[in-house]
C-alpha cells in the first residue's frame, strides 16, 4: 500500500509515524511518503507551534479522546528517554484560562486540574467571570529528531 501524508509539521510526521507503527506488519509492502513545501527546521512546528496540550474538543467523539491520550502517553515516554534532550522535548508549565467549564474530555490527563474560587487570582474579562480554569502542563516538542518513514 502507498500512503501520502501532506505536511511535515508535528501533525504530518506524527501521522506518518503512527500509520507506520500500526500498519507496517499488516500492509506489506507499506510505503509512506511525506510531502511538504519545507522540512525541519524550517517548519512552524519547530517553534511555539510545537506545543502539545489536552485538546479542547467535546463532541462525544471517543476515538479523538483515545488519540489524544495516546499522543500524550507517547510524548511522556519520549520525555523519559535518554534522547529527550537531543529531541528538544521538555515539560513547560502554563495556564489556560477559560470563561466556561472545560469539557470532561480534557480531564483524561492527570496534569489538568480545575481551579475555582480563591484559587483563581486573575481578573476575569471585562463584564465577565471565570467559571472554570484549568492548570495545564504542556509538553513542548521543539524539534522532530526521528526518521521520516
């Protein structure tokens, strides 16, 4: 089977890698080609666009929640590897402030916690209020250092 992946940013490369890992034994021969107008280090994914955090989506799509958790677990395993420094993977803490309660989907990650009441010290938007805020620990993937399949 021949597969074309368009884009060599975080999403394109992780898609190519995921397809290879999940299907290379069943779909022989499996040929994956990544097409892009530029490759690392010239992609936006090599900078701030490489942040990963729980996905703010709540339409009841169980598959997307599963993919989200699998991605998080994969990045955590990469963070624990001896190559994490060379790959540019590190934890970066941060806050996402929301004017509405976050969906349950985002709470599948142990690094997400709601802050309410006195725990919230930032001012709400003019004329509004903060109904739910979550602390999010963000994995930053600065540079993809693996092979393109």
